[in-house]
C-alpha cells in the first residue's frame, strides 16, 4: 500500500453467547471480510508494507501465515478457497481479484 491509500483497520473480537464477555482475537486487521468455519479464522493484516493473509486456530489463539504479497487483502471465501484482492489503480473496485486454493497453496483464477 502506498502512503496515500487509506485502509480500513479493524479488530476481531469473540463474544461469548452465554456471558456476553468479549475477547480480542486479532488487532489491526485489514480484511474486507473474515472467513471462518468456527474452528479456524482467516484474516489479513498489513505487515512491513505487505498484505499478509493468516489462518488463526481459534482454540489455541495461534496464527500462521497463509500467503503474502504487495497489496494483498482478504476479500472473503470459504474453508477451501480464499478470495484475495491485490491493490490495483486500473481496476475500478481498487483490486485485481484472485482465488487462492488452500489445498493447492496457490492463486489459481482471476474473477470480476
């Protein structure tokens, strides 16, 4: 991201249904959306001017890098594939969009 681009930065919180207590899971997330199956949660952050997509194990609270690159942001997805946006001045949405296959561990398609 260049310094003129404004990113939305959010925190991911977990709220207990029984007590209403909140726990902070991740701070300063740049994801447009998070992806979760209830056990794992995928999100993106800006680290050293790179977009990094992480997988968080909710039970342990540990995160592991999935993929990273200049201008990467998580746009959504499923527990099989993630939708990755790459900053682009040419695209009117602001992103070139890719699908990242979690099993194959690579960007495989571009979509509109």
